[in-house]
C-alpha cells in the first residue's frame, strides 16, 4: 500500500465513506462513481436539451415558412359543385370559416388574405353561389364578388285576392314549413308588425307579392316581411290620411280595399270603390239599397265557400252571417281577402260619380257597367243573362 494512500479506517468517523461508495480494483480501493443512476440523469438531460432544440428549430422553420409561403391554400381549380350561401351579417372571417367547413377553401386565412387584397370584397352580396370543392381562395373570392353569379333564393308568389287560409296553404306548399308552423306564427300578431287597427287579425294585411325565402327565415320573419310590404303600399296610398278625409277609419278602408279586390279590375276599381262609399255614406233609400252593399263575395266568405262563387243559392243568400252584405247594412267586420296596390289605392282615392250599382256583363273581358239607379241595374242584369246564354263562363 502506498504511503499516500488513505485507508478507510484511518479517517475520522464523520469522514468515512459508506462502503457502497467504494469498489475493489487491483492495487487497492477507490471512490465509486454514480453508476446507472448517473448515466440515466445525463441521458435525460441530453434528451431534454435535444428536444428543446428540435422544438425551437421546427417552430422557427414554421415561422419562416409562414412568412414566405403564406397560409394553406388549394392550387385549384376545384372539382364538383357546392352551393355556398352568404348570410346577412356575415363577416369576411365568417365567410372564410363557412368556406373551409364546406370544403371549398383549405384555410380561413387564405380567404381572408385574398379578400384583404381585393377592394370589391366589401360589396359581396347576400345570397347563394355555386362554387367547387378545393378551390384556390382567390378563385372562390372572384366568384363571390360578382353579383352575376348569384343563384338567388327560393321564391313564393302570393297572388292578389287570396284569403288568409289560402295564403297559409300556398306558403306551406312552397316552403319547408308545415301549415301548423304558419298557424302558430299567426297566433303571435305582436311579432308580425300588424297595425293596431287590425286587432291581431292578419286577414287582408299579408300583402300579395313575390317573396324570397332566405336561409334561416322562419314563418314569423316571412309573415313580418309580408306585413312590411303591406305597410309600403298603405303609405304610398296615404291610407291613414285618406281615411280621415273620407270620414272612415283605416281599418274600414282596408275592408273596402278587399271588397274592391274581389269585385273589380284595372280602371274599374276606383269606380267600384265609389259605389261602396255611395252606398255607405249616401241617402239610405237612394236606389233602394238601404245602406247594404250587396257584395256576394263577402257572403261567400262568411259561409266559408271557395272564392269566385258567382252564383249563390237563395238559401245561401238568406243565411244571416256578419258577412251577409245583402241583409246587414254597412261593411263586413274584416277584410275578406288580400288587396294589392291598385285596390288599396282605389279605396283611398275613389272615382267621382253617382253610381250605386254595377254589373259585369262579360266575364271573359271583365267589362263592367255602372248605374245610378235600380232600373239601370236591371238593364245590366238582363245583358249579363243574355251573355250567359252563349257563354260557358257563367
């Protein structure tokens, strides 16, 4: 043993190393290393170091790539067909999300970047467009900024003169909503925008026109649009102001407009409106009308008969309902159908004349003659009967 070699037994008690920390080697004992535990710690440290380096390297490569290559985008031109809808209130980012969701573009950012470089992107119109799967974002944008590419929304047309029940049937047949959904909507009149004088009844206030059924529109929204269109017609005719001038309420003018719609056409409408006013406001005994209107379309409405019934039986004519304008003087309680622009304008601006009667003497042409007294009416009635003898229109 070397004189400089220290033996364990020569150490002070607190300096002595545990036996396990020494190992035997030829020529003596020496301090034992960390062994497997030490190697494992070093290995873990190396893995962490290399992993951190790799993470930093890949993130750096991705960042550099983004700066020079831009967001993911398809090369185009695309395949197949996709109907894509731009909804009311959609932002460019929302359009981008919707495009990606439908498989049109590869990333939202690609579309946002394309729109940022195109001034016309601010004018993209609400509507449906035909696109393709896997389009280049700039190509998809090019389609959307051109209004000529709008496909258009489904439409439903409500003709003039339909009753509320017929309007509901037409809407149910031409939309995805059943009749029950429309009936529920009509039970919420406060949401439809009806005037107070309609008293919650939409009869006569769902304006006849062609309407686009846009994505997301439900029955209440569609009916509200129809009432808003009625409001335009009423304002154009100055309905409220004219009602005051004529000594009637706006509700009464709407009832008169519906009667005019049922009875007349074209240039005859203001004359028919005048006949109604003369009977309502003139001397009760003038022409023997006694304030009754004698409009059979109203009687048919009160009986629930289909519109267009020109010949009612004596029993039907005698049945006393609030809508029997042969028995009851004055106006029926509500409109009987939906009047259009011309009928509303006629009710607000009746022609000047002393007529109390009119007869449509030719159903094929709609020729209508007007009379101031009952004798004239009888002449017109005879002319109508003669027409019916040679026509199958009666």
